C-alpha cells in the first residue's frame, strides 16, 4: 500500500506503508544512529515526534524486548529507507513490522531518507503528515501542519506512581530491568512505563538512596545507578519537591524527557526548591534544561537538533573529547551566563552549543547528552561515578 509523507513546506515523499494504517501529524526529526532502533523507538523523549532513521537498512536484527528503554514505543511514526521484514538474530522476539503493529505506530518505508534529512538540515525541523490517502489535499493539510505543536508531552510519558529499583550487583547479569521490558498489553494500554518493584531481583545492598524524577526517563538511568549500589526511588514528574526532600535522598537525578522545556513551568518551580537544598543533583538532557531555567537561564530550539550516537563533546575541565549519544531539540543559552550561577562544563565540538553546566558553589552538575547511552557509546558512563562521589561528599565541585 502506498503511503505519503507531507511536509509543511509542501514537499511530498512517496513510499510504502509499514506498521499500522493510521494518519498522523507530527514533528519530523532524524536520528543518525546506525543501530539501536529499538532503543530509539522506546525512548520517551520521542513522544510527539516522527523519527526518520538515516541509516538505510532498519530491522535486520529484529526486536529484542530485553533492550527496550520503556514498556512501549513512543514516536508518532517511523520513517525508513528499507525495512527488513525477516530478522536474523537469535535474540529476536519478533520483526520490527510486528512491533510497530503491536504498538500502534504507523510508518513509511522506501522514501529517500537522505533527501529528507538534507531538507530538515537546510530548512530546519518541520511538521509533517503520514497518510495512506492518495487523494490528499495540500490546501487543507498545510495549515494543519503549521499549527501543530507537541504540547506538554512530559505529562504523557511520566510514570503514574512512584516505585523503587533496588541496588543490584550486576543488572546486566541478573536481568531484572530487562524482564520488566517484556511487553505487557495491559500496562501498554494504561500508558504505564514504570518498572514494577516485583520485577526487580532485590539484593541486600547498603548503597546510596537516589530520587529519580521521571520526565520521560530511559530505563538505563535507573539501571546505571542500581549497578553502582544505589536504591533508586522513581517519582512522577509533577511530584511536589517537599515529598522528594522528605524521603531524605542522598542525591537527586533529573531525567531526560520530551518537548519544549519552557512548557514545564510547574516542574521548574519544584526544581527551584530541590536545588535550594544541599542535596547533590545530577541532571540529563531535559533535566539539564529545566535546571538551567530554574536558575534564570534561557533555552532555545535548535534548527534541527542533535539525535544520534556519534556526537562529539569536549570536557572543558581537561580538554578531552567524548563521543556521545544525544536526543534533543533544545539547548541552554550560555551567552551572558553569570559565572556566579554556573559555568559551562561541556561543549558540542560540531557546533559549539552547550552540553553541560557546573553550578557555582552548589553540588549540582548537568549534561545535555546521555551518559547512560543505549543506544550509543559508553564513553560518558563515568559521570554516574562522579555523581556517586558527590553524594559521598567527594568531588563536590565537579
């Protein structure tokens, strides 16, 4: 069956329908990762967006549910050059076509993803419609596309109630979180994403206690902390700061998530209260942007964003460059940044945009990229160790 991608500038791409037959309007973005399409599909940060994969062949190793970053797929649609319908992988549970159908995600195969990516790079991210209607009318569609916004998508992706992930010696070996990623139709239909405590193999750990604010958290954030002996209590995004502080955590983790950070006004007010305490704070991606806004800084939308597993960032402390996993469309402005508030800690080597801040006189540091990776390189996992040291009272000026 034919399918069409209609961009708000009037450009039309024709391909073959994949996934479910469903018409959607969404923000069209591209991801440059060569692998990890399942982690991309299950990353809550893609809520409200349709993802174009620039790598030409997607689906060849199938769907391995143990690798899911949440209990469901979040993109509005999935766009590929060629879809492999017969996976070759002993770990594969199903094909990507079956997974898209299972998760109610439409898509298109056979379009020129290179041409689409060039358009988005030259003109900037834009909205689009995915449809199988061959009698589409551009005069009626284009105003709808230009009016579309993702809205406050954090409310859609956050967990519904708090839960606890116990410390584990090796989650990769024991597999509690991967077991939680097994598809649960009831959980999917209710919009739940959280990892239930009953699915976690608990060990008698004496580690630190971390409060993780779930703005759309990827599974591997909690896993990265649990691997280091932390007991992680995951809180819904709109939890009052007083409730988090009352838990008495050794540290607070602010997660990644989707959408425009300036839309999260209520959350920003609670982050102000969290940052006013002496509790160490580590923030990733959206959490990084929200922390900056809570301290009076500003953010703006990038022309086409950073999404992929090959973005170089420089640590300004020692000049070392790391290859990072990224997924964001907004960035913190550092022009006029008051050094009494914060100083840049990392920059993007490609375009010089900010990739992290260290807050002056506070036990707070934030990064724009994803140290938990998945998909992507593991270069920046040391940042979790830095957070552990900060909670222990070491390296407090990181």
